[in-house]
């Protein structure tokens, strides 16, 4: 994937998880274990309906796209964390993983 494709995939996915998985991310941010691995399960049909190009890239470059998804998921979690008016009891988790169903 070239840098423009990586940027597009990252931006679209970050926007998608911020909209459709905000509650999942909030629950993860409230978890106490900073070192655990936390999956966010994304419905492939809903995601690919949002942007067909993402589906095409996922089919052509699955490993690269999953890495981009994980980075975008972390950015989204950080944005959500920073937007909280009372961030007590929440913390950023580094081991966030996207799972496609």
C-alpha cells in the first residue's frame, strides 16, 4: 500500500470506530489492566458499506490493513480519552486490536 492509501484507510477507519464503537472503546478505557490485550470486533459488512474502497484494500492487503486499523483504533481511543470531561478511572491502553467479523 502506498502512503496515500494508508492515510485514507486510517482516516476512514478512525472515523468509523469513533462513530460505531465509541462505547466499546470507553469500556476498554475503563478497564484496570493496562497490559491486557483488548479486541474491538468490527462488522465487515457495515465497515465496507461505509467505504467500499476499504474493503478492496482489505482483500488485497489484509495484513497491512489490519496494522493500519490497529493504529487508527489507538488514535480514536486517545481522542475519546482526551474528550472526557472527567477522566478519572480511565486510562489509555496500548494493546488495542481490531477484529473483523
